[in-house]
C-alpha cells in the first residue's frame, strides 16, 4: 500500500468514525467520545478539514464540568456496547460523562492546529482558551498537590493497566463490586485486555466516586487509589507552556500558567527514583515507587525536563525491541508485548515522544521513532497498538488516533 493510499485511508477512517461533531476511537470497541483521543482526532482533521478540527475540540469542551474538569468519556448517545456506561458512572452531568479526566494534551495539539490556521482560527482558539485555562486550573488545584501530578484512577492516566499502577492497585479491594458484564472482550482478543482482577478494582474505584457524589476533595483525600504519574506531569508541564504561548498571543496575562509549569518542574524531584535512574510512578498513599521504566519516562523530553544521563537508561529499553517505544521494559517480569499497556508500543505515544526528541535537538531519535512507527502502519494498517518485538497488530482496527498521527507525523518523511 502506497503512502498516498494510506493518506486516503487515514482520512476515510477519521470521516468514518465521525459521529457528527465528535469522533469515536473505533467502531464497536469504543462507542463514545474519549478525551485525549478526541484531541488527536482534531490534530488529524486539521491536515485536511481545519473547521472540523476546531469542532472536535469544541464538542469535547461542551462537556466540561463546572469545576473545570473535562471528563475522559462523554456519552453523547446511548450505546449497549460499552461498560461501564453512564448508568454506572451516574455523574448527573449533561451531556452524561464519566467522573475522571484524561491526559491534558488538548492545549499542546490546539496550539499546533492554530499554527496551521493562524488567521481564520483566532476566534476559535480565543473561545476555547478560557475553557482550557479552567481545565488546567483543575489539574493544578486537585491533582498537583504532591509536587507531581496525581491520578485517582488508572483510567485517568490514559495508560490503564500499565505496570506503573501495580503498587496502588494492590491496595484497592475489588472483591465487593458485584456482578457486571464487560463488553470490551467481545470486540477484541481478551488476552490483549486488562484481566478480571484489574477490572474489579477499576469498578470499585468508580463505585467510590459515585458514592461520594464525585466530590474531588473526598476522592483525593480518602479514595482507594492515588498515584503520582510522571507521564501526565510531563504532559501538563508542556501543556501549561503551550497554553501560555496561546494566551500571550491572544493578549492575556500568562503569569499563572508559567508559575504552574515551574511548580511542576520543581515537583519532579518528588518522583525521581534513584534506584532506577529515572522518574517513576509513586503511590502517594504509601510512598512506594513502582520501579518501572517505560514509555511514560520518555515523555520527559516533551516537557523539556529530561535529566542529564537519563537518555542512556531509557534508550537501552528502546534497543531491546524492533518497533517503537515499549510501554514497559522488555527486561522486566511485568512485560507482556500484546496486553494493552503492559508492553505494546502505541503510535500515539510515540508521536508525543518524537515531538519532545525533535524539540530537544535529537532529530535522529525522532526520525528513528517515526520510521519504526510508519513501518508497522504500512505493513498492517491503523491498529490501536502493536507488539514492539515482532510487530503484530493489536487491539482495535481502523483506529482514529493512529490514523491521525499518520497524517500529522508518522507518514511525513524526514524533510517533507
């Protein structure tokens, strides 16, 4: 399949997953609007329909809560194909939504979309700016108290079952959640999805949030799970700075955003694990480090905060596989090359990592990562994720954000 044909196919996937103002990640497996998927979809649309790109972001932020939180799922219409649906979350919002958030990549990608639509997009970004700012304030007020950014549910990280969360997950009691029927394993191979024990704990965390009326103070202070997330910390540092650049261009004072970014960068010291020589997830209830080297650590370059010497540690992980950045160290006992976030490589994460490499002046690493990602898309198509060892395609097919990163990054030859 030629790259021109792949371009056409990628655009067709975005259009095919369009549900009128928002896209679903893929048909069947994910029937609603997902937060960070949607931001990548907007970036993809911006390569051929910039008006539709802005609409994607506007639809996402139409579900913003009064406290500024932008939920990780927006249930625009009824669907029997997903669990847990709005009847389980019971957030009482309109439109119905989940009660947690997701990685705040929207400002990073909105800035790129605006750069491609500088004149015509000014009114659209100006209208989005206060909503983005309110969301960033929510992250600052409720999730950045420990120095780094904390998550209250593994799903909030976007990397649901990665080994980073194992310390916190061990302390969540999922034994009393009651019966439920998963839908995800009816769409894809169950061996590629989180196991039942994990899912019981995920549901228990949702039930806790529902029982306290999704009160953020209660969830942070006494909820069953609270872990510092290096990946979201890196993303949010970068997002604060990108939003500050947007705000300055629009004529706003951005002192607050710059201060938040500086606070988080200083807070990285709280998640530096000297035993592995890298930033590491940390259980904020017990203080235990996860002890995991994985794709989250590679996002340090995106924030501009990579420590000297960490490149050798992290690149040794990359060199153990053939394709892209694995989501966990292939040399660890936790590694599973095809089970969701416990080993596979994700084109969407690779795109953020490569963005960081390029801006840090490591164009060779950025191009290597683009090339390895593009190879698998050319060979197999637009899958959700891939086995980094042998390239086997995994998860959902015709995936929105894989199509989006092909159009914006993976399909762009060096110098093109």
